C-alpha cells in the first residue's frame, strides 16, 4: 500500500475535525434531552440544563413508569411494529421476487402498478373510507395493511434479487425444487443482508409512524406511543393559544416530555447497532446492479 | 346568479366553471332541501325525549340513550373510562357518551377526515368559529339554528345576556348558524402585562394604569439598569403573529384588533362599514408606540422572535422586568419560579393599561368554542332527546356547574357563590400536595364540556390574582360587534385567496415598522403595496356581503 501523501493526511485531519463537529451537533440535542430527563423541572425552566443533569432525580421516571396509558401505548407500538413488519416483509419479498424474474410476462405492468402509487394516491378521505368500510378500523390491520408495501423498499429488493445468479436457481430447479422451495431455501438464505436491511427500514418506520394510528384508531388505549408522545409535546407548547378554554392552559412538565422522548427512542436506538452491519452491504448490493 | 348574466364577457373556461358551480350548488341545495323536508316533522324522533322540557329543569332521558361524541384528548388530563364525570352524567341524564378519543394536537385534522368521510360522531365539540364554515357547503353538519326551539336553556341565556348580536355574527349566508357556541355572560379578559412590583417599589413608582405611564415606568427601569431591557416579551412562536399577546391587549387600548385577535377586516362604527384593519389610524398609532419603545431600547427586540422559554428565562434571570401574562402563567410559572430564584421578587399582572380608546374591551369575545352536530344525527329517532341533552349539559346552570365542579359534597363544597374543591382534590394546581386532581382523576373542568356560563360560575374558579384582574376588566365597556356579513361559499374562497398574502404583508411590515427597519415615512408606500394585493377588493366584498345580508334578513 502506498504511504498516504501529506496533503491526503491533512485532508483526513480536517475531515475528522469536521465530522466530529457534525457528530457533536447531531448528538447534542439528544444528550440534552437525556440530561433534562434526569433534571428537576425548575432547573430546566431556568435554562440551566445543557449536557449534564442539574438537580439530579429519578422522580420523573417514576411518574412516567407509573402511567399505565404510557405502557399500554408502548405495548401497542411493539405489537404494531412486529405485526406490520412481518406482514410487510412477507408481501414485499414475494412481490419483489416475482418482479425480479425477467421472463415473467406482464412484468412491466406489475412494476408500473407499484410505481404508480409513488406518484398518485387516492387521498386522505377515500383511504379513510376504504379502510373503514373494510372493517379494519381500530385493529392492527389498519396500520399493517395499507402500509404493507413500500415501493422504494420493493425496488431495492427487486434489484437485489436480480443480482443473484440465475444459474443457481436453474440448478436448484433441476435438482427438483419448486418455485417456493427455491425462494425459501436458496434465495432467502442468500439474501440475509437485504432482508435485514428491509426489516430495519420497515420496523423503524412503523415504530416512528403515528399518522395511520391517529387516523384509524378511535380509542386512546389503541394508540401507539408515538401519538402519546406527540400529544404530550405539542399539547405542552400550544398551551398559550388565544381563545383556548382556560381548562386547557396548564402545561405538561418539560422533564416529563424529556423522559417520554428518551423511553420512546431507546429501543429503536438499541436495535440499530445490531442490524447496521447488514445495512451497508444490503443496500449497496441492491443499488450497484441498477 | 349574476355570473350567468355577464356570461357574454367571460371566457369559455369561466363559463364552464360557473356552470359547474351552479350544478354543485343545485345538488347540495337539493340535498339540504330533502333534509329540510324531514326536519320540520320531529314527531318520529321523540325517542327518549322529555315532553315538556323547560329551562332550569333537570334533563332525564325517558329511556337510556347512548350518544357518540368526538373527544379532544388533552395530555394534561388524558381521558379515562373511570372518570366520575361519565358515571354521574349517565346517572343524572340517562345518556351514556361513547367518546371517540382524538389527541388534542391533531384534533382539527381528524375532525375534517371524519366529517369528510361521513363517519363523524353525532356531537363534535371544541370547534372554534369559523372552523365550522368549511363544512357548511358539504351539508355534513346540521344548521343548528333550525332546532334551537328544542333548547330552552340556550334560548334563555341568549335572551337574558343579550347575545343576539354575537349570535348574528356567526350566521352564514343562508341566515343560519351551524355551531352552538359557548355563551358567556360577561367578556373575560385573558392577557395583560405583568411587572416586577418590587423593582417598581424600589424606584418609587406606582403601577401604571395607562400606556403612557407604562412608557414612563420602563424609562425609569432603563435608567436604573441601562444594560438591560425593562420588557422582554413572549408568545411569538407557534402563532402567526409576533408578540401575539402584547399586540392583542395593546391593540385593544387603541381599539383595533391586532396580534391574536387580529382580523383582516374590521367594523368601523363611525363610518358604518367594514375597513381594512392594517391601515387604520389606530393601527398605525399602535405601531408607533411599540416603535418608540424599541427605539429607546425599552423593549427587547428579540421579543418578536424568541421562544416563550427564552423570554421567561430572561425574566427569571432579571435580564428583564416585565412580560405578557395570563393569570395561570403569572401564578404557576413566573411567580412560582421567581420566588425560588430571586429573593424578595414580586410580580403582578395589571389590568390592561388604557390607551386612546378609553376603558374598553374588545367586543365579540362572549362566544367561545362550541359544538357542531352531524347532519346524520337528524335521522336518529332520538334526535329531540339529543338536543335536549346538549341543551342541559352545555347551557343549563346545573349542567355547567356539573361540568366544571362535579358533584357537590364529593368533589366540591359550596356556600352561596363560594365554591371550593373538597380537601384532597387539587384544581388547576390549587393544592400541589393533594392526592387527587379534579381534571385528571374525576374528569371535571374538562375543556370539552366545561366552558361559558354565568359570571358567578366562571368567576368561581378564579384565583385571587385573577379575581382582582377580572373585576377591574369587567367594569370596562365592550366595543361594538361587527354586524353579520356572511360570504357565500365562492366569495369565501376568493376572500381567503386575497386574505392570506394581505395578512402576511401586514404582519411582516408591522414587525419592520416596529423594529425600525422601515421608516414611518414609508407608510403610504405600505398602503399602496396592500392595494396591489387586492385590499380594496376584499373590503368591498365584505361590505357588499353586509349590504346583501341586511337586505335579505332585515
């Protein structure tokens, strides 16, 4: 290997500094939220909390831990994420696998149908009417089914499947495997990278999503924790609206908001490092094929 | 329709559009016409209704009913099934609510979807006028004015408190109103200036009663602390107007609607017509006053851009000595935190200082948010009972007392007009150590059900600070209310197309003038710019609508 030139080392140094700054800027808000979650309300209000907790206490965590609605919604989020991701993975994999077969007749139309939805949607109210009249309202299916296939993920997966050597599948066919056998025993085991990536994509988006739940759920005990959080945070910041009934003017404490944010983002943050090693290879493999 | 008469001068596209409009209008006209046919005959919708339901009488459904209601779920007191409110309500009235819970923050969005898809609950509370206007043309909500004869308490209060002009102001172009608003006996003021009284005392100043005195007080504070701003304000974020509270109560002293209360079009009593708010003399004088404060460094220029927290932190850090307040913020935030941080600090909220307009409060504030009713409720056989129930809960003295205070002897005690929460129950932070909370644990004083009411009832919830403030403010006279001038739906669309850029321009330039970024000599240029943005057409539109409504409805 050639010894890096001086200018390259300077470049790397500068690069390192800039990237460190970017990391600090990105991490700071989160560190601040974590610090707030352990601080006392008074110190937050006085603007004293930056990176380290002031007036350290765990009372707020205790308060939030005791809120049964928070845990109920938290459980919903887990349930919705797991079910919706499972459904999405099955459907996306099957669709992508079919689309990756070049000899398939009408493949263009099938791709077109999917891509069409990227540009045009039925609109909010027709969607709502559809989901309602299918009787999906107030059930996990209202969240899982309408969002089951993300066209972007579908295309990435399709590209990945196309990159697998056809000879492999032909060989499997000759050895007597059915179409499903090929998919399950040959293709999927070879596609762990892209599957892991897709699971990550889907689960993160389902974990963070709030809109479909907000739309299709009519009871607060069915809401995911994101809706709970959203209500908590903006309910606290819009307290001063003119004309708001006086009964609405009290505010949620800043520390309670912070604790809820920390608890909500923690699990998905923990998942990231484990899936990330698949992440780069997965997307790259799909993308280069083009 | 006039558009057909001038068709000769119009392009083909316009004619097509006009034809489309007429078609739509006929269609919707037919739709509501059908409903109108049914609605006259309410004899088949008497299920559960009381025969002679009168004002002041306890409503009790003849047989158990259940009623769907959209419930605005407030994160401060999240909805619970176990609330005493639900249980007691069923016991007293025989009606069981079936709430559809919607998080407060996106309430408007979900409401639109539900109404648009025909899936809305019968009762849709927490609707602020003019939000209901958007749903009128679809026919999805009920013209409630046709059915107020079923609501004796509502009619009684409108009559006794002389709310007819206010009610007229929410009528649509068909002369009907579609929202049952919250009714107040007296206007309630919300916001004013809060000052550090200990600092004033040290400087030998008394509390200012007029804006000129406020100016003098600020100057004196500035002389004492040349490196700080006497006044740093808030309520500039999450609102379309900078320093929304300040402009609102300062504008009141000048007799204009600014800040939160800003209305592009305002009623000029002397001229007897509508005028453009942002170009009136009073509006200009108000701007010049704030401009003077900014120029002399008496008000922090960041007041118009900073977050609420930043403004409060300046107050708590003694970098400023005055801030806009409402009674809750004064007690729970400013005073509570100041007492902990600054030794001997005292802060008071003063009655809104007087200005050129004299002792007035803005008119039209006696209506609050209210209830819309789904048109499909009319098809229900228990429609009459529902209207009676709505009348009882939201408009009867007993219903209003129940929604605010709960059950006597259980959640509150009362002697005369003095109400008190039972020991162990906290109301709006009245007793931070109490194990139970009126809103969180019992469901009373919930913004969905408790608002409006007699002055006695409303003031029963005031803290001592607020009582002092409201007593002073309630002595003042209301400014006249703009007469009804409902726009037709296509006019409405045109008006909002014109209004948005006009409002933005006014807001931006208010800020520029105030901050000294634009000299006052450019005022004429500013007016010309507004004219280029169809200011005059908009004013004309409203004046024409006013004339038309006057002619058609006497």
